[in-house]
């Protein structure tokens, strides 16, 4: 591949040389055409003069002179009688005819000259278009010279014509004839010149077409180069160097100006553990810093030492952890060196850890962690890196510099496996420069991650599969782009394909099954570009395409015109997230496919019964990174940049600026006036309690006349409570500028680029802002610009530029958009800002390809507004978020049949009863009937269907799962007949369709497309015709009669008897809609999950905390409890929902603890909530979503140990305890259970009752 790219570069160089020659030739062509224009203008002037001589209306008309001569001739005729009048008249007629011909020729000349001017203008236009033509046009120069020569000849001919016209006083017939002949020759020459110009124009058009193709090829080549860089970045090979190698490598630093930096290294020392320079980044004195700033990490005398200077002088910190040699053959054990800078303080952690693939790192010794210094917000806090210019080096080529910085050595010795700066991995084999010999070494294993983030990229995967008529696709994703390709496979030969995509925020399936079988199925909802997790399920069955997104609430079906199957090769290539730039889209141009633009996360793609597509190891990929992060059930973009190429905005959750807090961000713009950041307590994300005091706090960062203004306060109407700080310098110069604000008690300090410092004092220590407010970045939505903006800020003009690198209290602040019209991950404005100095505009060079190619305008649906346009009169809860005090109930999906199916097995009595009526149609006939349905299960045994005489169960039909196979048993008055369907085991958790038909004494049984089985002499038992049972029977029947198996555990759907759809929910017990939600458990009414004691979880022997996320469908119910069935009356801790509020109770009779705390936060049954408890000897800390409550206590550690000894119950408790304490079970869903900091899946519960570990029906 590299050789092919190298040859391509040589070819490009050769073409470029010809292109430069061609460009020079065209420059000369243009100059010659200008000269030709002057010549033609002169020719026109001369021709006009000639016409004047020929025009009878002119004062100097040659015709008038000829007329005068004729008059004189008449006088002479009278005088000379011998003159022949007839001859004179004929001569005059010939002269008059010739003069008329001269007029016609002159008119033609005028037209030709005008046409030449038009052609000249056209050629000027073409000249502008082909300035950049890089193809050879050598013949054009010769052609132009010929044109110029002919034009000059034409000009000379015109001059000759003028001279001859001046001498027309003595003209005669021969003279006029000669002049006409000369004009004719000139016209012929002009015609030849025009033909030559047409030829040049045609060649230029061909060159334009050739250049377009070259541009396309170059674009594809650039993308392939970027793809090759990404492939190189994925190489997990460590860098190894010994003393003799003198390895020095430099990388482009991904760091931006910020108050905090994180550096992580995985390192193995060389033999004998020599001193080594592991990391160095340095910024020389520039516009952004008055002194040399740097961070260096070295190994000296078996200790890790960090040196740094961020403008306040050199400092260093030494970690006392002893560094020993690790055998080169051990690729799993590394020293993990983690360095975190907060302002002018440094935290260093060193530990030897063992990392296996797919496992978390395990400590091999005791980690050592130290912290030196304090952040000191009143002094230098920003490391003023220059994006795209600042470099990172391992080792350094200058021993003098190392000595100046106080380093023990400038050499790198050992093996570096991984380097991460500010959360971004630095590819060790994509370096900017290298000195010495740097060898490769075996790197550590890849960590296991879930999901892949696509930024307008693609993944191309080869997975052979056989196309079936009944095909299915399942995709789990989350996205912020309204358009983009999720999945595609197709044949460029047959034009058959199937694609699943986002289109205007909705999900769309587009397919061509051949033979004019084109279908398009679109979801009913268009809100799937909201960053939340969504699941797409599609399947084709019986010539019908079914598309379902999340639940049956959005399920559409589209008929396929015929029963043709996709005609695609067995070795099919699958595309996820997009297609490569060199992919030929022409065969599919008839369909509207969103080939590019997907920005989001793809968790998994599964086709039919095949394994999931291997997104970890694609054939090709670009702009795809492993791992997706979520927060509050929404995708968290890891991109640090927000771009505003045009007027826009981004709204996120608010922050709290307390009397001991700080905020930092970067911006760049050329706007004189612009909103940077704004938050006000008047505009909240959700409604709070009615009795809560109105939040009057606000803060605003904006530019006014180029100057930065920071305005904040606790009351926007009181001037004494809203101080303002204004910079003296202007910052709308298109450069990156950092802004840092800190409140330290009554002092407020703002630092811009760590150079200009603004200070003031504010005695009101009230916290400004809250997490319940909304934070506006870059501007406001069109209809909600604050009316009273002059009180909070001096402008409402939107930002055209970039915002990036948000930090809150020295920690990265994730910006999760609630609503936005902006570009995530890339600032398009950078391309328009030409650098005026040595500062680059693209930022991180190694990541530039990813950011530039993820140039997306990601606009979510605009909020629906009602009432006045002024923002001040509207509560944000009504604009952009769901209010908490008006909760709509979850739609009860169990009230009607659903194609998602019904789940059985929630309890041992789970079943559906089907009652038939004979008022519309006759009862089913045991001798002739048809039964069809679909099911899925993982259990080997269970009763699917029962039809019997329920009084004695002596005559019956049983359809069971027996050992994983389907079994039909029928008993009349003789011994039972059993038919076992042995074609395939069916307990594979996949949907299977059963078709059972009985005609007389013959039974036909078929599953899916497998061969049918026939059985003769099947009895027709006398059963109760008007009733059947599905999934099990009632408890009384199970108690009084011996049945072959327990009830069915799994899902059943589309149950039909004699082609009549049966409702499986109307008369049922303990059944729920079927759902597959990995990691999300469902607790039914009366259910619970019991775990061991709290102290059995976690490594921390004193850890006493738990955390859980829940979603309830009832206004009352237990969330989590710590109690024992033996002593629940004297020691217990419970958290339950009471009238949609959360109540926390703690009881320890022995230690006098009796606490009851209610959190009046409305629990909506249509959204997730998170609850956590931390127990301490002085405080109990409760958190419910964004609400935090502290309960002061004074109890000994022995009391905490009592709580730790109690078992954990989720969702409910045993019926005996529940009746005593009136604690009903929560009918709802639970996930993310953490006990003492350890994630605990529900499969590890010691006892469960009415719990489905992976089947929450509400999501």
C-alpha cells in the first residue's frame, strides 16, 4: 500500500510539472488575447471610418463624391456629343452595384467584430476558470501566435482599405473590384481565426473535465492517506530504546491551553533501571507566555520525578515508589504513571499493574500517590500550549536544555507502551520527527470497549452470509446527526441492496430486492437524533418488511411486491456508519441513500442468526474510534470543540459557581460583539417545588467591541449585587484565547491567557447558578433571546467562531447538548481564519483529519414554544424540558396484543387464557383446525399450548418444549399419541414460527422453513372447545392434576387459531410485553431481588454506599433496602417511593438511630432516575438525580458496620416483611446497581421472585 501511494505521489509530481508549464502557457495566451482585443478594436474603428466614406449620408461620403463625378460626367456628355450615353449608364450601374456590395461587406465586418468581442469576453471568463488547470496545452501557444499574426494581418488589411478609400476620388470599376476582393479575403481570415478560437475553447473545456477527474482522484488519495494514518495510529507497538540507541521522538501535542492537564504512561524500565527522560512538553517564550513553560517526567535513581513551570517558577515533585526491572517477556505488567496538574499543583500516582485483554488493570504492588502544591487560583494556572505547534518528546536531543530544566538525563531508556495526554491517546508510531534508533517492542493488550464512535466515517467488514428471503437486522445506536448511514450491503452488479439510515431525524429502511422490488419504510417518529440509546429491529416475513424502533409504539410494515431474495455474493461486504470515498455509488443512484454524515455511536449490528459484525477488526475504517461514553442515558461527545460557522447555539445543563470554584474555557472569533456563555436562574431545565425561592443568580461571558466582559451576580436588578469586569485588551483577533474565572471567598479573579488579570471583590457568598438551570453557549434560539439582556449582558449577537476545552473546578466539563444548532467536534471557522503569525489554525495536527471530516451541522429539533416571544416570560421547563410535576403515565403496552410478543414465566402461574365465542363464528373443531404462532426461549422444557377437558384432563392436546425440541401430545379415549419435531433444537433464543394443522386424523407440524412432519392416526379428543391456555395453566389445574411440564418461560407472539388473531393479554396473569434489554432488569408486582450483605462487595473494608437507577410505573414502591428477615424490626434501611416522592428511612434501635427524610422530587414513570446513598459516622448523603441532601448524624463506626452486615434487597422484600412495614414492590425497571463501588448484575442475586433480569418492557 505504501509503495502504491509513493508511486501515486511520483505521478502527481510529474503531472504537476506539466500543469505548471500549462499554466504559464495560458498566462501568455491571456496576454496575447488582450493584444488581439486592442487590434480588433482598432480594426473596428477603421472599419467604421471606411463605412463613413461609403455612407451617402456622411459629409465625406465617397458616394456623394461619386454622384458629383457623375454630374460632371453628364456635363461632359453634353459638351462632348461623341460620348456614348449607353456605355456611361451601364458603367454607373456597375459602380452603384459595387458600392452596394461594399456596404454589405462592411455590415458583415461590423457583425464579425462584435462577435469577436463577445468571444473575447467569453475567453476571459474561461481564462478565470482554467487558472488552475494543471494539464499540458503546448499546442495552444502556437495556435495563439497564429491567431495574433492573422489579427495583425487583418488590421493591416483594414489600414490598406482606409488608404484606398481615401483615394476613391479617382476610383474606377477595377479599383472597387480590388477593394471588394481584399475585404473578402479579410473576412475569410477572420473566419479561420474564429475556428482556431473555437478549437482552443473546446480544448479548454476538455481540460476542465480532465481537471475535475484529477481533483476527484486527489480527493480519494487524500482520504486514503488519512485512512493510512489512522491505521498507523492503531498499531499497538511499544517504543523501545537503550542507551546506545539514543532514541528521541517528537509528537504533535493534543493539549490545548487549560488550567489542568492529565498525562498517563505505561512504562517498563531498561535493564539495571537507568535514568530516563520519559516525557517533555515545552512552550518557549511567545505571545501567550512570558517565560518558558514546560512539564517533564523523568526516571531518576529508580524514582519518578515531575518537573514543571507554568509561569511561576520551576517546581518538582518526587514519587517515592521504587521502580524495578520488569522482564522483557512480560507484556502484561507495566508501571502505570499518572500525572494530573491542577493549576500549580501536581498529583503523581505510580503503580505496577497487570493488564489482560478485556479485564481491568490489577495492582501488582501498593500504589503510591503524592500531591505537591495547591492550585492557587490567584496565580498562573494556564499551561499556554499552542495547538498544532507545541510538541511532546520522549527523550531530547539537547543535553544542555535538559541541564537547564534540572533533568538528570536527556536520553530515553526503556519501553513505552502507551501515552495519553488530556484523555487523548498519542499514537507512538505517528510521530513528527525522530533521532537515533527507536525500536519496536511488544505492546500491551487492547482494552475491551463497547460500541464505536463514528464521526462521518465508515467501517467496512467482510462477513460471509447466505441471503435468505426471511432476513432480519438488529442495530443498537445513539446519534446526534439527523441524517447518516447506519448499515448498508449491496451488489454493484445486480443493484440489489438493503440500507438502514437516519433521515431527518427518523429511521428509514431502503431496499431493492430485485425484479422491481423496491421498498422504503420510515419510522413514524423523527426524534432519534437525540443522543439516547435506540434499538432498530427489522425483519422480512411473508413478503412484508417490518421496521421497529425501540418499542411497538413505532412499528411500521411495508409490503414487498414479490418474493424475490437479495442477489448478493456470499462473500458480502458490510458497511457501517458510511461508505469509503472511493465506493461506487452510481449503481444505487436511483434510491435516496444518506451515504455520509452519521455522527454517533453504533453499539452492535446483528444480521439474521449470525454473530454481531466485528467492528473491532474491520477490513477498512476511517474516523471510527472504539468506545462510547454516556451520561444520564445520553451519548456524551468526547470532542472538545464546538463550532459556530453561522448563527447558532448550544444548550446544556447548568453549573454552580460557589465561593470556592472555578470555570475555564477557550474561544476564538473575529466578532466584535458575541455571546460566549450565559446562564440565569430564571431559565431552568425543569420545574422545582412551588415553594422554592426564585433563583435570581446569573453569569455572562461576552465580547463587546472586542473586549471580554464578565458579568455575574446574585440579583440582576440590584446593581450592588452584580459586579462586572472588563478587559483592557481586545480578543477578537481570530486567535485562541483562554478564559479562567475563580471565586475565592469574596474575591473574584478572571485571567485571560494567563496574562491579563481582572480582579474584584463581592461580599455576597451566595452560590451563583445551579445544575437545574440551563447553560447557553454561543447564542440563543431565535425566539428566546432575553428581553432584558441589557441588565445581564451588553449584546445578544451570536458567536461566529469556536468554543472549546471547558473545565469546571479543574476537571473536564462534559457538554451534553439538550438542544443545539452547532457543529460538534470541529470548528469550520478555523478554515476562514488565516494565521497572522506562527500560530496554526487547525489545532491538533494528528487529529485534524478526524475533526475536519466530521464537519456536521447537527441541529436537533427546535423547541416548541407557546405564548409570548420574550424569553423572560417563559419558564424553560415549558420550552426545552419536560416538567417534573406533570408526569404522563407510561403507556400500558400489556392492554393490547403487540408484535413484540408476550413474555411468560415472570411467575409460576404465568399464562394466557383464550376464550372463544360462537356468536360471530363457530368454535374451533378438534378434528380440523389450524394453529400458528411464533415463540422464542432459552429453556429446554415448558408448556406452550394446552387444549383439554379441564375438568379431568383425561383428553387433551399438549404442545410442549421437551429437551429443546417441539413435541405434540394428543390423547383421546386410548393411549396418547406423541409427535416429536426433531429437525432442530429450538431453545436458541431466536424467534421460530410454528404451523400446526389437523385435518381428520392427520397432523402436519412445521417450524420456520424446515421440512414439515406428518403424523397419521392422530386422535380427536373431546376437549372444551371454547377455551385454550397458552404459556401455562391456572394454579388450580397445576395443583389438582399432574401435568408434563411447568409453564413456558419465554416469549410468544402472533398467536392465531383458524387464521383468527387471539389476544394473549386480555385474560392473562403475570405476563408482560416481551423485550430484550441487556443489563436492565424488570421487577413485577410482588417481586424482589435479594443479594448478600453490603460488606461482601468491594475492596474497601469501610465502604458503605450504594447507587441504583430505576424507572417506576407506579406512584408507590420499594427501591432498595438493607434488612434481614430475622431482625428487620430493630435494624433496617429502606428507600421507597411514596406518592411519587422518595422517602429514606434508617433505623438502628441499639444506637438510637431513627431517621426519616423525604425528598419532594416528583418521580415520573416515564423517565429514569438515579439514587445513591453514602453512609458516614457524621453525615448521611443522599443524591436523587441533581438533588443532594445531607443528614447530620453522630454514630459510631460499629453502627455503620451493622448496616454493612444487612442483606440488600432491590425492588421489594419478602411478603411477610412487606406486610408488616407496608412496603409494596416497585413495578418497574432497575439498572446500574453499585454496592460499595462495585457494579453488581442482577444475575448475581441470591434469590429472585417475579424478576426478569434482561426484559424491561418500558424501554
